[in-house]
DNA sequence: TTTATTTGCAACCGATTGGTTGCAAATATA
DNA sequence: TATATTTGCAACCAATCGGTTGCAAATAAA
């Protein structure tokens, strides 16, 4: 079961979980309240996010707080670099057009 | 069959196709030569990329050239904004630590 | 015209996905 | 101690995924 961040963010529920954890760390129960599916379904999503290190956990008694690992998101950011170069090139081409006006 | 860019980039073969098309437009046959799977498998990936508008096509006789739509990648870039703010905050915190040294 | 090339589409297949229910373990509360 | 809460894990299920082969249509080349 090879997990990577790209597979993790493919699911909209998991992206929503990451967005919620960006605000503050939460327990699985607290997270599950934001969705229509069962706690166990949400827990599965959390597990997938944990497997690819997109979230970390700290235990406090019987409660487990899940934290966003924002650094993992940088992997996606780095992957975008290839395409960012193209945006910039396109922008340069637009400059070429504009300077002749 | 709702397709979005996040589902499209979840597969490593599709990410490789996007990287190849970032260099220059290619036909399905030319793309397929870069992979171990069949042309039809690669064609299916192309179709998924086309459905979410990550690639566009131009026909030239019986050949179809697929082009990267780099603008679509910006959607991922925009999604990252939420987390980029956190990187910056962390960076600010690091600054706070460093200024006391 | 006949033959070869390029492509898309359909059918099929095993593995994975995202969901469910049920249950056991650990911790907190009455 | 007895009960309630929080959580993870396992089993199961229908749908989707990523791959295959086979085939037909369109275009190019002999």
C-alpha cells in the first residue's frame, strides 16, 4: 500500500480534512462532525493522511489530536515548479506582444 | 464521472504524461513509447487528463497532438495557498527565534 | 485500389477505493 | 466498581481504477 501525497489529496473529503487541520489540530470525533459519513470512514481518511505523513498525532489521554504537517504540502508545490516555468514563459511571451503596442 | 485535476494528478503515469507534454505536444503513440504499458492504457490516461481539461488536442490528419494546459495546474497552486500561509507563519516564527541569537 | 498506420471505443479482469457495521481496548466519569 | 466515551481494527460491499485484448474507422502510403 504505497501512499503518496498526490493520492492523498485526490479525495475531496481528505482535502477538507487538511483544510480543517490547517486551522487547528482536532480529534477524529471532532473532524467527523464536519462530514456526513461515519466516524470510521473519516478515521480511514485520517489514516491515509497519516501514512503519507500529511498529518501527525499527539495523544492526550484517550483523545488523539491530529496536526497538519504543512511541510508535506511543499512536495506538491515543488512538483508544480515544472509548470510554473511555463506560466512564466507565457507571461514573457505576453510581454513580447505588449511591448510592440 | 466527475473529473478534477486532483484526481488526475494522483496517478504517477499521468503526472509523467503532463511532464512530457510540458516539453512539447505529442501524439498518443509518441507518448506511449515512454511507458511500459500498452498504447490503449496510455490513451485512457490521456482521456482522463482531457476530461478535466489538463490537456487539449489539435488534429493533424490522422495524428492528434495533445498539448499541456498549464493554466489548469494553477488550480492546484491556488489550493496550496491555504498551506502556503502556514509555511510563511512558521518562517516568521523561525525569524523570531533567530533574531534572539 | 490495396495495404499500413494512427486512433478511439467497448468488453473484460483483478486490485483498490470509499463506504458501511460490529467489536474490542483503553481511558474517563458516576 | 460499573458505565460511558473515544478510538482503532477487521470484515464486508458496490463502484471505480488501471490494465489488458480485440476491433472498427479514418487517414496515409504503396
